[in-house]
C-alpha cells in the first residue's frame, strides 16, 4: 500500500478533508487535513462547497458505494498565505495561537473571509486595543472593506479615537465617517416594533435643527431647556416670559456637511463638532441656566470686569 492509498483510506474512515494550500508568493504548496464537521462549523465559508453528509437511501437509487465514492472525493484547493492558513488551522483545532501586531491584519482579513465569527471578534478587539501600534506598520490597509471598517469603528471608543495617532491618515477619515454616519442615523432610524414614548423622545432629541434667529444648531432636548437670546420674547402658557429657538424649515444636514467639507474641515473635525452639538445640555451653577457643550467657555455671567475704552 502506497502513501496515496493510505491517505485515501484515512480520509474515508475519519471523514477528513484534504486542503491543498498554494502560496504563490512563496511558490510552495502544503497539504492540511481537517475533519469535515469541524471545518464547516468553524469556517462557515466552506459550507457552500462541502455538501452535507447524506445516508445512503435505497429508494433514491443511491447505493452505499456511490455514497462512499462521494465522500472519498473531498479534496479542496486554496490559494493563500501558508503561514496564515497554518495559524488558522491551529486556531480551529483549539491550539490557541497568539495574535500579534505583525499578523493581526492578515488574520483579521482571513477570519472575515472564511467567516470565523469568534476569531473575527477577537481580531477586532485586538485591533482596536493596539490600533496605534498597527498604524505604525508599513501595511496598506485598503484590504479592509467597508463592512469591516464600519464594524471596527463601532468598537473603537471615543477615547481611543480621540488619541488616535494616524499621521498618514490610513484609517482616521474612514472611522470618522462611519462614526458620523452612526451618529446621524441614530435619530432617523425607525423601530420595527411599536415604539414607546420614551424611545420616540430619545430618537427625536438627537436630531439637529437650525435656528433662524441665533443661527445655531440645537436638538429638541436642548430646545426644551435652553433659551435663545436672539429670538423675540413671549409669554408662555403658565405666564413665564421666555425666548425659544425657531427651526428653519428648509435647512438640510447634508448641505451643512458639504459646506464644512468645502471649507477644508476633516471628517474627524466634523464628527467631533456634531458630536458636541448633540450632547445633552449642561447646567451652569453660576448663571443658573442650561448651555450647550460648544459654549462651555462662554457663560452669561462674566467673572471679569468690563474694559472701557
């Protein structure tokens, strides 16, 4: 019995899948063996290429020999980096290989392509935790597609994004765009179920409006607590004198973003600008009134004496 017959017999009895990995960069080829059930359960990508095991059915005309022949032909050919694939095989066999700075991008892309969900989550967590070290590597990050970048942006905290060191702008603009997209869509998305009053209020309070009097942006939550110092005063229902913002009916957030970009503001600057505008109003203990976060250094009560010219 030669080695080929031994491999075929082992594959047939143990339901092993023979994976022929070809590394064109290194011009080498290596064979890996893995149980079919484990391969499909860990790497969901192979589900479409590996048929499920079917017991021989006499009524359907399939004999045991035909079923056996079908199982013996389970050989696959994959073109990828052998080192990366070997790392992945160790992972699905529970050998717990370690993620490192120099291999995180390759493992991340491979885990996403092969649909290894648990590994994908681990890679995203590791990537976000060591993002500044990863950005120092001489690697082109264009291999990260939009869906993957969006998922990464959701896992990066505001503190990490604020201290992101990306001199070559490899990821900053993309992360800022996706974070801005999530920020703006947080109030436009509609619930598939009957939303409660609380849910409706939360979504509505995040929407931005443009005041025709003071020319500033505000949310509905800010409208309820903050007075507009440029609008005409009026007597409210309970007799108190107040002044409120008045929304411009034709103001468009998309045109506002375009205007900011035309003035050479980066996506990171635009995100922090809109993020500050949508924060809940703060309360000033000095003047006993609410104010928005962009006005943190401006108070209606001034501590210094006026200077007369």
